[in-house]
C-alpha cells in the first residue's frame, strides 16, 4: 500500500487515483521501459479479468498488464492460433508451432495470472461497499468460486465445430458431425487431448477414398487446398450453395482460387447445397460452415444478447442492456450508467444528462446497416455510453455494469459497424476496449497529443485477408482487390503466423513489429 501511494496509485485513504503528482512521473518512466518488462514495475491495484484466452483476449491481457493486475480465465490449458489449425489437421506436426501452455507463458513470461476454469456468470456487486466492482463465477477442478474485478473483458469467441477446441458440453454439429465426433473423441481441454483429436480425424481422412468439404468460404477453400497438398491421391470435392468460391472476396481473388483448385483436381459443386448423393462410398464430410456464440450464458441480462447470441456493445465496446424501470432506479442509486471514471470503491452520484445516446432502429441482422447517433458525454467523466441504440417502444440501451464490462472479438456485435470473424477485426475491437479502460484510470501516454484518450470503433475497419492455398501458394487481398499471390503470399502467411505467435509469447522484436498496427 505504501509503495502504491509513493508511485501515485493510491491516496492516503486507500482509494485508487489516476497517477497524480509523482504518479505522472511514474507513467513517464514506464513509457521508456520496453513493454515486455514493464510488468515488473509497480502497477495500480485495479484488477482486469479477461474471460477467454484466444488471440483477442491475449491482446487485451498483453496491453493491460503494464498498468493493471490482469487475470485470464479459460477452460483450456493451452493457446491455439486458430487461423493455422487447418494445416494441423493435414499435418499434425504443425500443431506444436501454433500452440503453447497458458501458465508457462502468461505467468512465467508476461506476469499475467492464469485461472484454469469455465466462466459461468459475470455480474456487478450491487451494494454500498461493493459498488463499481464485479464478479466472475468460475467452475474449476477445485469447485466453483468468484473472481472479483474492477473491469472485465469478454473475449469468449465462438465455437466452430472441429476447427476450434471443444469446451465442456460442446459437440461437433453440422453435416457429417456424427462421424467426426466419433473420430475426435473427448473434450479437447488439454493440448494432448486436442492433438489426439486432430490426429484421429487425420487418420480417418487418410483411410478414406475421398473428402467432401461443405462450404466454399475462406475455411472451406483453405481446407481443400491443405488436403490436396498433403494427400495428393485423395479425391476432394468442394460443395457450396453459392455460385462461386470465396463469395466474400472480390472477383480477382475468387478467380485465382477457383483456377488453383481446378488445376489441383478439386471437384467444385457450386450453386447447390449439399445433398447426400454428393457423398460417395467411404468418403468423409468436413463441414466448414456455421458458428455458435459462446457468450449466451455469461450475462444475467437477456437484452444484452442479439438473436444470434452475440453480445451487444456500443462504440466503446461496453456491453449494453435494456434496463427496466426498476433497473433504471438502481442505476440512479449507483451512479451514471456507463461511468468509467473514479475508483471501484468510490460512491457515485446522480447520472449526468446525456450519458446514453440513442437512435431509432429495429433489431438488426448481423452486421446491421444503420449507424448510431452520438450525444455529448457526461461532464467530468470518461466519454462513454455513445452509440446506444433505442428499441421501438422502449428505452435506450445502456452500458451494463456501470460501463465496466466490455466484449470484444467474435463474441461482440456493434450496431452499424459490420465486422468479420478475423483476428485483425477482433484486435481492433480489443484496442478500443483497452484504450477506454486506460483512459478511465488516467493512464495516458506523455507522448499523446490529445488528452482525451477515449476511443470508439468506427465503421470502415479494413478487411485484410491472407488465404493459404497449401504451404506453397496463397493470396493476400482486401474485400475487393487482389494484392499478392503465389509464393510471396504463402511466405507472408507463414510470417504472420510466426510473428504473431512470438508477440503472444512476449518476444520483443515480434511485439514491436505488431504494436503499431492497432
């Protein structure tokens, strides 16, 4: 406590304060220390709990660990770089290059606490002494307990059949699921279990006469390309109801991928959905379509979820909910909805006017079209609560948990800002959440030109896609333009994988390479 006060992290009463006085010098000194070793310096006593240890969750943990006590919660004991798992299906040795043990890296290298367990509920403490703090209920091998936080980031992602490790209660669903489930075996919560599951699926593919890949999007095309490279004698069929492969990309990328597949004897059955007659004797079906949100049971407010299970967020990546009359009364007693300023234990007064903006719009589909309306932020607090949609016949959505609970990545959905299920978009959302948490606690770089460090996720996040066509070929494209192809694109994909894994492990050179991106 004395050390925290000396460094400007705590006042004499024990309450946290945003680096006043000497604390500002501490902030300047921190900015001069390389990021991978800043965690050894004194930090604030505020705790951030990150639920989900995927690329987006670890991005948040890495950025916040320099100023906060950070805990990552995940039911698996290992990290897996999802974009490269398709190669691990065809080449099991590749799995070692795209995985690592959470505890070894997070606790031993990065100074981040890791808790192995399944988060079951996230909520705020509604009491005079606990206002501003929340809890995450976690089920682990030792039982169920509660983890307290000042801020929480939900980065739970989605389940995607075979292509992501299955958690407790999850099964492989979709076309051909029964055969794959039998091959994959039990839940994949350990690295050994995941490796055994993928090897079993590979063995089933190797012993078959052919594979039918359902879905000609990015996952399906990459899977078909990996199969024809590692199993040159295998009969591969790609099926989709769309009229062409890669419908989400431009004509140049579609044409290049289509020609590559045809040159490598992949049979294309497009413009018609999968039918049982497509499946020959002793053929395996790999379903590369469909995802399922994992955040449905975490929040007590059903209004925080969209119809597809994604979590509603505003432009600051704060989780939203639609309060009832009683809930709004509670918010008045606890403070302004969406307030990020002040300490976790401080009492909060009446809400400031304009703390939640609204727009008239109906329930959107994924990636809805309408843009949200902004109003002036509350005076004297963090600029939050903007971009909150208003439901027909009801009140505006407000930040849940006083704006201290965020959602990022595939699990989150922002009205009017379409995003893709890709790491780049997930990390951009994560960088917004991180910036707003830091701004709420006064963590502002001395080199920053503007004193308002709050950020918003804006429409127009670039769609940059690097698609593998086996280990020796590939494409790099935007949503409309094909930029690079061939060996150059294949090397680029491999460099992305290697440097991303290095950055996630705290490698200084790799971290320096990726830091300016967000």
